[in-house]
């Protein structure tokens, strides 16, 4: 690219949950590539899903990426010449562009009801046909469609897809990719409430923000034909695409929170160094020209070349990450190590949150460290039998731990009051006394059946660490033969969600 058309990349997370380690991985490669090429790196918040958006999640994304030391040149917090950088503040642009496509004949209003779409899906399953919208409204004459829209009839806007042939595009890493148009669905671009879907907003924003290279995960390959077609419909030049390989669990399955901690802030709270995590993530799909495994971010950026990106399924192994982190810690000057430990958790701000819980319970300072050690740990060590009480057997305990994970994952705010409400609700649905319900959770979260106040402890530990401790407890129970997985787990989740929706009692035993 020339100086007048510099390299511009972006990371565009959706603030609908805890910031994911996969976001950091994709951001790292965008950042390294951009810095190598002397371009600009943009952070855009894709918050079109207003039903799941939370400001807490957006703040957590900013906090997590800052901790990873991935600084952006433009974004919602620093501004820039192509703002706003939150999609929720750009809705008029998307509607205008969606209607432009309709007027140009590249999209059309679809008036199909939810009931018709459900029936269509049922028929496709019955006949084993390819699932997807059948284009029923595409044949409506434009004049009739305009009349029905003007009359206020509920509708969405769908894009037209070629009936045959292939979409051919070049991936900067994978080379030429061909996908048959028959396998591409007629994507909704504007929903019935006027909100854009991801695909329209993504393409409009990338063009208007001057994005030249889109580096993202390989799960977006199947969506790229829609994006290529939208660029063609608008008469715009498409950016270069590069699809990075997905992070994998050690068993080669897609990285998931059920098998690995996926929250970026968990790694901060567990005592990992951001430079060690960046180093390890860099190795997931890249190798240095000289074969080094230990390198700084500046060294990665100075040599970064998309031609060196590996397409093998990168395995995200916690033990290897821990070993990397250990190498970084051992290389530190002792004074620097002390400073980093202090900034991690051994600081006055954290102690000022912990001490009010401890103060009524200690007689000497020597009791302080044993009583609060679980605040500074990752995995706690306790006999698995301690999780099982006389009133709740092992299998029911596993089910309760899993339900608590689901409930915690759904909540946005994280205060002791919110946490208490979660467990009161669980106790009511389980027809258990709150004290009885909490017994295994005291062990899972603090390592002991009696400890400092549980809800306040969970608030201080943070949502990501609490979820990880519940997972450790589930793994401990699984080692004793108390486990739920596969169809049983899916059935439990479906029945529990149905009971919650109907506000019914749900007993896991």
C-alpha cells in the first residue's frame, strides 16, 4: 500500500460476555501485522445485538485488551477520524445502505412470518433438504413490495444470492477459495426492527473506516461470499482477507469454556504475564524466522509475515502456557518481579477489599495469610469428597455446580448482591435451604467448608475466576465418577432452561 492508502486493520469484538482468549489471539495477529507495515489498528465495538449487549462486557473488553498491551490507534475510548466506533451509534448508516441495495435490486423486503419459516424448516428436516430460506418473497414485484412496506407490513430485508455458480475469492494465507452459491443463504441484512445484522454492519463499517486487511478466524470463511457479494453490490473494492486457524483444545476440538478457561481476565487473575500470554498466542500460528520460541512482542512485529502463518490446528495447552510463564518469571530481575507481583494482587487496593471480611475474625496478623490464601490462588487443593455433603450426593452436586455456571455466565453485573440473588433463586428452584445449597460452593470457591463470607469473596475473585473454580470442582467430582456430559448434559440444560422460563421448581436429584 502507498502512504496515501496505508494498511488499516481492526478487531471488532461483540460485548455480549466475558472477553474471549480467541479475541486476544486475533487481535495480536492484526496488531503485529499492522505494526510491521506501519499502519493503523482500530478497535470497533460490534454491539448490534442489543438484547445481549452490556456496558460491563464492553468495559471488560477494553480492560482485557489493555492488559494484553494491545494498544489501538482508533476506538470508542480514544476517538479517531472514522467514528463513531460503536455500531449502536451508526444505525442510520446501515439503514441507508440497506435501502440502497433494495433500490438497486440487490436486496428485497421479505414478509414471511415466523410461523411460515418454522413450517419451512420442519419440511426441510422431513425431506432432508438443505436448510435455509427458500426465496419465497424474492419474486414479489417491486411495486407491490413497496406498497406493502408503505402500509406498515412487518418485514425484513434480505440480500439476493446468485442461483448458480461459485464465489471465488483469494485468501491471503490459504490462496484461492471457491464456495458454491447454492450453499450460501439469503442473508437478512435489516431486521424487522430496522437493526442491521452483523454482515451488513460489518461490510459497511469496514469500507467506511478504510479497512484494507481483514484478519479473522477461519469460522468466517463460510460467510465471506456474502461479504464479497455485498462489496460488489455497493461497487466497493473488497479488503484482503486472511483467515487464521482456530485455537483448539488438547483433544483437537474447538477451544471452549467447558474444556479450557477462555476469559482473558482469568489469565490475569491467575497470575500469568501478558507478555508470556502474547508470546504463547503468537506461537499458535506463527514461527519466527530463526526458530526461537521465546520472543517479545516487538520482535514478533519486526519480523511478522503472513506467509509464515501456519494453518495447522493450534492446540492451546494450559500446561505449556504455564511453562512459558515460568520462563518469563525466572528471567526477571528480583526487583521487577516484586513490582509485578505487587501490581498483580499484592497491592493496597485489593487488600482494602479483603480486610473488612477478615478484620472481625482475626486475633493476630499470623492468621491473615492462611485465612485469605484462596484469593491469591488458581486451582485449590482439597479432597474431592469435601464437595459432597450428607444432604447432597455427588451427582446432584455436579448438576448444581453446572447450573451455577450457567446462571453466572448469564449475568452481566457482578456484585455480592447479584451473586446472592443467583443462589437464592437456585435454592428456591431446588427446594433446598440456602445454607445446605452453599456447602459444596464454599469448598469449590474457598477450598474449605467454612471460610470468609462467600458472596463477597466471589465478588472479589471476579467472575472468570469463579467460573474456573467451579470447573475445577466439576473435574474433581468427575474423577470420583460423578459426571454429566453428552446427551445428559444437553438434556439437563434444556429442561432447566424450560423450568426457568416457566418459573417452575426444578430439582436436580
